[in-house]
C-alpha cells in the first residue's frame, strides 16, 4: 500500500506540515475496505499507515512534479469546532523520479481516477508503489527509523522484556539480545555491531545490576566508546532505572529516567523523540 497526498497550493511539500480536514483524510478515493481498516485513524492505525511509502502530489493545474517520502508524525487538532490533521513528513530527494505528466498517465497503475488529480485529499491505495516505480527504472529507499539498543543484566530480563514489548507496541525499532540474536552467533561481535549501528543506547538499571560484574559492564563499555564519537547535544546514552538505585560512576553525567514512576515511560519516549528529530529520523514507522 501507499499514501497519496494531493495538495492545493504550489507552496506545499516545502517542509511545513500538510494540513487538511479530517473528512478528506483516508475517506475519499480510497477503497471502502481500506477505509474500514484505517479510516478512524486511531493511534494503532496511524502507526501502521506511517510505514507506507508516500507520493506527495499537487493538484493538476499547478503542473508541478510529485515527490516521494514518508510520514514522520500525525497530529489531530480542533480548530473552530472542526477536526484537522497535521501531517509531518520527510521528502526523499531522488536523482530520478516521476514528472507531472508521467504521474498523470499512470492513473490505472496507481489506482487514481477522474477528478482525483484535482482534489486536495489523502488517500491510501492498495498498490505496491516501490514495485510500480521500479518498473519505470526508479528505485526508492525503505524508511530508516531511530534504532534503540536495550542494555541490561540477565537478572532484569523480565522487566526489560516488558520495556521491549511496550517500545515495540509504540513502533520503536528496539534491539534486545534474546529477540535479535540468532543461536550460534558470536555474542561479543554481534553486540558490538548492534551498538555501533544503533542511535540510542538505553541502559536498564536496578539495585542488582548496578553491582553486577560481567557482560552488562562490557555492553556499557562498548556503548561509552561510541558515545565519545557523538556530537555535542546528542542523546545517545539514556540510563533507565527500573527501580530506585544508584547510577554507576561512568553513567553519572547522564540524566536518568525513573521508569518506575508514573510518567517514566512517557519521559523515555520524549527523549527518543528528541534524538530522532536531531537526526531527522522517524521514531515510529
């Protein structure tokens, strides 16, 4: 599937949010079965549609070429008693993409019809957009999301599994050894690779783990080596207290999150959002 956005001004798709009334979003020019599946735009549905690639087009009379990209964030707001959607997006600039005339001749392949080219709306099409574009010699990238590595001691596994589950439920690309490692892989090498590729390391701590010697300390050392390479102001290491406990000396300089407090998980998500914005990456799919 893919998201089709058609805008009514020539200044759209310049980085400012796309704004439209809710009644023109995932309702017009969209198959009734897709409307049933996504039309309510609940939080869960939004997370799913944000995984779809996007065509960002203009109404026909502007004569401007469409663009390719992905949704970064969707907000619902009330203005003058009417519901509006604010869509934040990322345009992917490609060396080769569709012209306006090519776009308009592909109606049947993109499931577009009639007045749709001249109507401001957001539709979801049951079409494999990357495959259709590849047939025209256009290759588009898959979205890269913020990657989050969960560092923990084995004694905290049950609590960390629950944190992993909550992050994945939100759509966060989280890495946990028992979920991500394949039997037989070299632990040291794969952990180093995962930490090197990650954008944020979440160090899960408890009273027991802060006194534990062994692999959890090795993971922290690997992560601290990578932290030294980050830009000033980046959030790379986040100590997360699973319960009230002291921070290890080498983590004292990092502001911790008390996950056991009422708004602890929300604060963790806010920190991840901040780093995602710093890197111009989506946090959620």
